[in-house]
């Protein structure tokens, strides 16, 4: 058998030329988005004031399996893709596990995460439509950074609403965005009606992705030539992120490797959805079987403790409703350090897959996540993002189970990004003062009680 290298790199020419839409292979399609005013399935025309035309088509298409990646986007991808699939030999050795561990590393671009894969696509379609600029929200800052990079590359204006606690915790992220020419506002802010309303109701709030989304949507609708773009949660984002899974599959196939377990962290679900899509597709078509595991923070446990039903995607209730696992759009998670995972809901494709028993979910606590992050960093070299470290935690847990049973399972996980802007969080961990906040059953019940009464 051929020796598997530490890093499996693909040639530029091996990079996929199409994105894969897993919805095409789903028998139980995700439920349609609903118009918040009429509660009827939302139409292309109703979405046009908010989103770019081409992206709406992708959002609403449950049938087309493959979408061509435009040449301009592929050219941008070539700056940092194909990304490596790494065999974690050093981690395996350290753990003393018979398991074989691989990770797909998406952190080798300046934005430091997988978010750039969708940012460039969304900015490209906005530019193609002749728009002046885009508005968005950012939690941890990775999406805002990615979008700033994509917009500056294409000459589009970029307005970012950044969740206030991240804005304060991560001033350097903010400066990277400004360096790439973006305009950054802490959210909730006084610059929008919805921001003023939220501030009046919850003075001193540290903000949430749900609030920032409402503000960015309002800003887009009130400015001529602007549209709103979103870095996660939506099906179009999952589609763009399928490049992660497609490349992973090509790399594995090259060496005839068949994964048993595929693991990803889940905030809004885009990296996990992108990573598992091609494999889920195989399973849905009856060609293979895998174990898929979504990992979420115990502080924001939408899949493991939320309810499956229609909910608002934002706190201000201006966005369409999606059927998903949710903690309720009014749920404001505690200020954890995995900012990119602080979202009350979950992408509707992943929600449906979880509901149908195809994908399982686990919630993990913050200190155990950082313990895994440090263990990983010390042997594999890469300093992981707190979000990504959720996947590392469960990959290590699964590898340790193999150590007990002697099973030589093949584990693949998504390493979504680097944590250089998260050193405040690492400092807390290193000083032994990191806390684990887990919402009570009452808090969860209060959150889901705010869900709209829609079947
Ligand atoms: C945003 C982000 C996530 C979570 O977002 P998903 O849409 O669930 O993928 C995970 N890791 C990193 C590094 C991020 O920036």
C-alpha cells in the first residue's frame, strides 16, 4: 500500500469546476423559506430587494445538483486553494490511537477561515449585477474579514455590522477589515431603527448575530444599489462551501481512503454542510455509509437542545422564516469565545438531515474545547480557531474511543480556521479563568416559546 503523505495536496487543475447542491439528492427536501409578512413560501421577486438575483436562484433551487463555478471565482480560489488535507500523524502518535485522523485545513488565507469561499462568490454575483456595495453582519469577525477581502478585490463597497462583544474583544479583526477598505459598525447600533429598538429593550447587551443581521438587512434596504449578504446559515452558502467536501473527496479518493466518521463544528452550518455534502449525497444515493457528527457549543446548543420548527433568522424578525433547529430568535447566547458559533438556529438542510437521523450532533463545553485546541496546537503546529476546536474535541474523543476498542477507524474533520485573533480567549484558558456557561432548561424554554406558531 502506498504511504499516505502528511499533506495531500491537489493540483490547481484538480480543483472542482462545479459546486454540489446536496438538496438535489434529498428525498425530504428542506422546508421552503417563508415570507415574514404573509407566512407563504417566499418568491424570487420578494427576495430581490434584499439579495442578489443569482444568489436567490441558488437559494431556491432544490433540484439542480451541480452549479458551474465562474472562472473569475475559480481564479480567486487559486490564490489559496486547493487547500491541503492533512494526515494528523503527530496527533495520532500523541494520543496512541489506532485511528487514522485527517483534517481539511481552511485557514491558510488572510481571513483565516473557510468564509472566503462564499465571500468571493457572493461579492462576484453582486458586482456582476452592477451593484455598488453589500452590507453584512459579522460575529467573530472572520466573515467580515473575508467579505472585505472579496469586496476590495472586486471594487465593491462593504458595510459590516460587527457583534459588539467581538468588536470589543477583537480590535485587530476590525482593523484587518478596515485595512481592506470596509466600514465597520458595532451592533446593536444607533444607526438603524432595529438597532435602536433592540438597545431600548436590552440596554447594555453585548449583541448577537441575530441583531446584527437585522441591522445589516435594514441598511441594505435603505441604500440604493446595495444588497445584503450572509456568511452562513443560507443554502447558497452551503453550496459555495461544498468546494471543501469536493476537494476532500478527491484527495481521499486519490489514496483510496474511505472515511468512517466525518466531523465538523456547526455555527450556522456552512463549513459542516460544505464538508459533508458530497458524502451525504453518496449516502442518500445508497452508494456509501458514513457517520456524520455536528459539534456545537454547550452554550448555544441549537441541534442538541433546540426545537425543530419555523423560526425567524434574525432578532428583528425582518428576514424570511426558515424551518430549522432553533433556540428561538430572541435567544441571546452568553458571550462565549467561539463567536462564530453563537447563532440561535441552524441551516435548514442540516436541520432536516439531523431530523431524519442522517447526521448526529454533540454539544461540548468551552474549557474542554480549549484543552483539545492546545493539545492539537502542540503536536500539529497549527493554532486553531476556537470554533474549529469544537471539531478537534470530538475528533480526539472518537480517536480515544478507538484506542479503547482497538478499532482503526478513519476520522476526517474540518479545521475551519486559525486562532491568531483569539489570543484573549487563549489567555483566559491559560490563566485558568475560562468559564463554561450552559443555559438552563428555563432559558431554553423561554427562547423557543418565542417561536412563531407556523407549521
Ligand atoms: C464562522 C466560522 C465557523 C462557523 O460557521 P459555519 O457556518 O457553521 O461553518 C466555524 N469556524 C470558523 C473558523 C468560522 O470562522
